[in-house]
């Protein structure tokens, strides 16, 4: 989605204005294919969480499921996301449902 960074920023700013302290979390769910290109800008815009959907760690199975190559891009997106969130927030929860 081309307008995702401005959309995240807008949502984050509206939440700040509303003083929704317990609810000012802004998250996305993604397949992660193009996330590395935008994750730092998204975090700077106010993104507080990301769920990267990944059905397999096998390149062949990934291509079979998604009908395209790209497991390497998703794995890079996971690393880049961890880095971006650590830089911004100092900590990161990883694993299924943030349990790790």
C-alpha cells in the first residue's frame, strides 16, 4: 500500500490527540515481502507493532504456497523490523503472538 506511512502517521497522531493512553497502539499484519523498504519510516510514523505472516521456513514450500520467491525478503524483513523497533522502543517481543 503506497500510502501506508502517512496513514500510520495520521492514525498515530489522532490517537495522541484523543489521549487514548491504553489504546495508542498501531499495528499492521503483512506478508513481509516489501516491509524492509518501509519499516524504519513506519516506526518513525508511529507504528508500534507488526505481525509478519509466515507459513514455512522452507524456500520450496514458501514458493509453493505463495506462488513466488521471497522467503529471503521476509526473513530480512523480520530482522529489519526487530532492529527498527529496538532502535525506537528499546525492546521487542518476538515469537508467536509476541511470546518470545
